């Protein structure tokens, strides 16, 4: 995904995973619901082609939200 999504975090997977796990724990502590979504590069590419959106971080987050609901 780092090569596909512009402005995707350039840190290692371990560092990214640690930060995301911390964010999820913070959200859960505030009684927010967290839904994990499996994503493949092919799905994101198809989404960008379908919506004619640029493959950037904003589009990626919208894609995740749309897929979750």
C-alpha cells in the first residue's frame, strides 16, 4: 500500500501498527466502536478507477469508511 497510496505513512509496519493500535485503544477507552476492515491493493485500485479519485491518503480513508459501512 505504501507504493500505491500517495502520502501513505513511510514508517515501518511495526511502528505504524503500534501507533494504530494505540489510537484504537484510545477510541475504545472513549466508548467508540472500532471496526477492522480487510483491504487489498486490488480493491483500492478498483475503487479509485470506479470513482475516478486520486490514490491518495484522503481517498484511502474514504474507501475504508465506505467499505466499513
